[in-house]
C-alpha cells in the first residue's frame, strides 16, 4: 500500500464523527477495507444501541491466538480551543492534528493496514491474529464488555491493545476506574428565608468533604508495587441557578483510579455508608450512581508478547533521538516504578489510564500476556491532539513484525 493511501485512511477515519458514540460508520469503513483485501470480518451491532457496533476480523488460523484491539470512539471536543478543524487532518511538519489521531484512530488504522498488507503479500501467519475493534471505550466500555460476553477472548493466548504508548513505553498494567455521580436533592426557597428551603448545594459539599475524609483513611499506606496509589478526583460540580434562591439540586462527578489492594467494591461500599450515615443524621437526600466500574489489570511482565513486541520495535526505536525533556520524564517515570530507563530502550510500566483490557480480562486480571503498545503523543483527550506521521507509518511495520513472529 502506498504511503499516500495509508495517510488517506487515517484522514478518512478522523473525518468520521465518533465522539462517544456513532461507531457504526467507522466499523463500516473498516469492513470495506478488509473486504477489499479478502480478510474475514463482521460487524456486530450493540444490542439496543442505535448506530453503535463492534467489528471482528481474523487473519490466519489455529493457535496461538493473538487478540489485538483498538477502539473506534473518541472523546468530545471544544472547537473554540482548536487551532485547526478537529475532524480534518492538518499537517504541520511531522505532526498530524485531529481528534482521535493519538487516541486512537492512528493505532486502529495501523493495525488494519498491517493486516491488509500481510494478507496481500501472502505472508505466513503462524496462528491467528484477531482484531477486536470496539465501541465506547471512552465511556463505559460497552463494546469490550459485549465481545467478552460473546466469547471472543476465551481462546486468546495474548492481548495487545494499540492505545498510544509511543515508541519507548510498553505498558503491561493499568489501574481500574470508578466514575461516580453524587446527587443532592433539596427544596427551593427565597435566599432571605433559607429555613423554608433545603440547600442541596450545602448538603453536597458536606458529603463530598466526608467522602474525601473516607478515601484518605482507606488509602492511607495502601500501595501497589506496579501501579502505585489510588487516585481520587472531584472533576465536576454544579448546583443552583441564581444567587438569591436556595438551590434544590446539586451534583458532582468523581473519578477514581484504583488498585487491586483497594478493590472497587470496597470503595463503593465505604462511600455508600458515608452517604447513608449523612442522610440518616441530617435532612439531606444524597444519592450515588456508578457510571463506570472497571477493574485494574496487571499482566505478565515477562511474557512472550513483550519480547516479540520489543523485538519488532527495536529497529525503529534505535533510530529515534529522545528529546531531553522526554528522556527526563521517562527516567522519572522509571524511578517511580522502581526501575531504570536508558535511552534507546523500553520503559516497561503500569499506568493510571484504563483500557478495554479491563473488560476483556475480567476473568484474568493478573498474570495474563497483556500489553499496550501503539502510536501516539502525550495529547490524548487534549485540545490540538496530534500524532507523528512517521510514528504512525512505522507502527504499521512494527505490527506486521509482531503478527508474523508471535506464533513462532
């Protein structure tokens, strides 16, 4: 495939608006590419979800089975903060700007193109390469959950996810995640007579303070050797509609990144106890809903998959000159992970960001051959997101090397 066509495929994917949904057009586009190369594939609509679907494709046959996955959705945009059209590739030097270039349509495109080029070349594939292109990774991971329930991971010998790592990072573990909404219901009154109302904002602030104290106690001294500590954030808060009225509703959204030593159910139970105690001792009406609940994953740091990935990537890594600031950052990350990083090598680490792996490996959270490795920059979810053009092109060849060597 010519370089211009590879870049056009990425541009076509960026042009498809799959912000937190609408993955079906992406799946249909990929299916057309795969059909053209004679690669077996199928689209699997999400039950009860209009315009949402997964895609499954296979190359080769038999064992071992390497599952490689990428998600088709992206996060939302604030167009006013973009210097370019987020749904059109804009090239500046080696940088390709656009929503999803890093997270993670470049990785998804590289995977699909690698499969197509191997098929068209007639290269021998020892075993099976199974692509699982998912819906909804950014919110709830319903696509990965459906594919896991349908058995597409059951016979897998390894799982590789093409989320953005860059050349030098190989991620074998990630924290879990809890997204929670805390809501407070009160009663409206004139602000000159607050005793006639019930201030939902005050109740929400009180409960959030109690939750902060609770999580501080739960996490005190609790740490994972690979993933570090639990992370807790209050990310959004809203309530009231005018300055002279007692608010009757308020809401906050919390995000936690979790570790095995403090499991998600334990955190949820503790928070619910805080809320119940508050409701029972005050005139507050607080509720908690769970918007995302995914578990932490710790893979096999010495897996064959890691060795195959590093072997395929090494020629491309060796050509890179690491900027001083990035080198310092990676050395700092290595220090935090109780290891070392040297220029020209790979940093093997755990990260706070979650992946579809948490749904795929719900029954195998520890010790599975699991790895995250894909093209991208440090701009996922950011305004003016971009990917290096050369990195994107290089990862196509890296994936080809992985696919042809994993089964040997």
